[in-house]
C-alpha cells in the first residue's frame, strides 16, 4: 500500500491533466483576472499556489517533471499554479460579456474545478506525508466567498428585492485583513 517510495519514478509519469479540456484558447495569466476579481486574486496571491514556482529549487525551474505541477502553464508565460490551472485557460472566456454568460463562458473553456481537478497534482506522486483530503484542503484556498457576495451586490435587482438582513453590513467582508 505504500506508494510513496518510488515517488521520483512516478513524477516522470505525471504530466498535468489540468487544462486539457480547455480547448485551444491561450492562457492570459492571473494578472488579467485581477481587475475584475480583486478579492479572489488577493486570496490566491497570498495562498500556496502563487508561490509554487518560487518554491522550486533553482535547478528545477526548467525541469518539466516539476513544472507539470508547480507551473503547468509555464510555456504560455503563466507562472506558478495560476487561476487558469484550475479554471481553464482564459483567452476566450475572460472578456466581460462572455463572463457574464455562465453558459457561454463554459462553452469557451471556463472549467468548474472540483476534487478531481486537485487530483491532477495532489496525488500519490506528491511529496506529501498525508493523503490529500479535499474537504480539509479546500478551505485553505478559499477565494470565492467575497466573489459571490460581490456578484450578488452587482446583480440587477430581482423582481422581489430582498430586504437587508438585520445584521447586514454595507462594508463587505468584515473579517478581511487590512489590505
Ligand atoms: C473584464 C472583467 C473580467 C475578467 C478579465 C475576468 N472575469 Fe471572471 N467574471 C467576470 C464577471 C462580470 C463574472 C460574472 C459573475 C459576477 O458578476 O461576478 C465573472 C465570473 C467568473 C467566474 C464564475 C462563473 C460562474 O458562472 O460561476 C469565474 C470562475 C471566473 N469569473 C474566473 C475568472 C478567471 C479565472 C479569470 C482570468 C483568466 C477571469 N474570470 C477574468 C468578469 C471578469
Ligand atoms: C504530481 C505533482 C507534483 C510534481 C510532479 C512535483 N511536485 Fe512538488 N509539490 C506538489 C504538491 C501538491 C506539493 C505540496 C505538498 C504538501 O504540502 O502537501 C509540493 C511541494 C513541493 C515542495 C515544498 C514546497 C514548500 O512550500 O514547502 C518542493 C520544494 C517541491 N514540491 C519540489 C518539487 C520538485 C523539485 C519537483 C520535480 C522533481 C516536484 N516538486 C514535482 C506537487 C508536485
Ligand atoms: C487550485 C485551484 C484554483 C485556483 C488556482 C483558483 N481557483 Fe478559483 N475556484 C476553485 C474552486 C475549487 C472553486 C469553487 C469552490 C467551491 O465552491 O467548491 C473556485 C471558485 C472561484 C470563483 C467563484 C465561482 C462561483 O461559482 O461563484 C471565482 C470567481 C474564482 N474561483 C476565481 C479565481 C481567480 C480569479 C483565481 C486566480 C486569481 C482563481 N480562482 C484561482 C479553484 C481554484
Ligand atoms: C496544477 C497543479 C495543482 C492543482 C490542480 C492543485 N494544486 Fe494545490 N498545490 C500545488 C502545488 C505545486 C503546491 C505546493 C505549493 C508550494 O508550496 O510550493 C500546492 C499546495 C496546496 C496547498 C498547501 C499545502 C497543503 O497541502 O496544505 C493546498 C491547501 C492546496 N494546494 C489545495 C488545493 C486544492 C483544494 C486544489 C483543487 C481545488 C488544488 N490544490 C489543486 C499544485 C496544484
């Protein structure tokens, strides 16, 4: 049952499957998502995936075996594990009019990441002491709550406008860290 020993061999056999379904749209890089998704960007930037390239030792930064997980879109100029490693290459979907249309954006490459997406990199060849536990790891990369709040606030008024809840604040995420 111990699959960890031959990790170095497995590494060679683990090309990233990520983005494989994203068609031929080019990647645009996290900086392009930032203006429209500032909260998600900030959470990502301070999280583990943004440093996935920098944490590689100098000598491994051109090693495709390592890049397949630590910087899968390096060939397209997107460094580290960026937004598009999980959400699909954004060349076609990241125009605003496309993004506003959930069906269209998915038709041109937007992916809905799930447990399987994580498994492309968090798997038996990962140098990790414990098995990847999705329900425990997912909260550690949280970047969608503020996005969803924002989307609700921006949405055109519904036919039956919701009355503000008693505890509602107008200031957005109360727990947000300073900057
Ligand atoms: C020009 C502005 C803009 C850019 C650039 C942009 N988005 Fe969006 N995105 C939106 C808008 C508007 C929505 C619609 C939901 C909303 O109002 O928040 C959206 C929705 C989304 C959703 C939720 C889709 C759904 O239907 O559930 C995801 C995921 C997303 N964007 C990811 C990205 C990623 C990743 C990038 C960069 C590759 C990106 N976006 C670039 C404006 C943008
Ligand atoms: C199958 C995907 C995969 C491949 C291939 C891979 N890694 Fe990783 N690597 C990971 C994951 C996932 C983590 C985080 C593991 C954890 O913390 O549980 C990680 C963690 C690391 C860390 C620790 C980072 C830190 O912040 O402490 C280093 C260093 C590292 N890998 C180097 C490499 C090198 C060098 C190679 C190429 C020989 C490589 N990795 C190949 C997925 C991979
Ligand atoms: C490691 C994979 C991963 C990376 C990297 C990543 N995301 Fe996500 N993202 C997810 C997952 C998973 C969810 C859905 C979480 C859930 O609700 O289960 C999500 C949700 C979202 C949502 C909300 C979608 C909705 O349905 O309302 C937006 C917007 C978003 N991400 C944007 C981004 C942006 C912008 C970046 C880069 C700055 C980024 N993500 C980086 C995995 C990722
Ligand atoms: C393209 C490869 C890739 C994908 C896909 C990916 N990760 Fe990672 N992840 C990494 C790498 C590489 C690291 C190590 C980053 C470092 O410290 O250098 C990492 C680190 C992490 C860490 C911090 C270390 C730990 O285990 O606590 C968490 C949490 C994490 N990933 C969660 C997720 C979740 C949840 C998903 C799926 C929604 C996901 N990742 C998808 C490559 C990936």
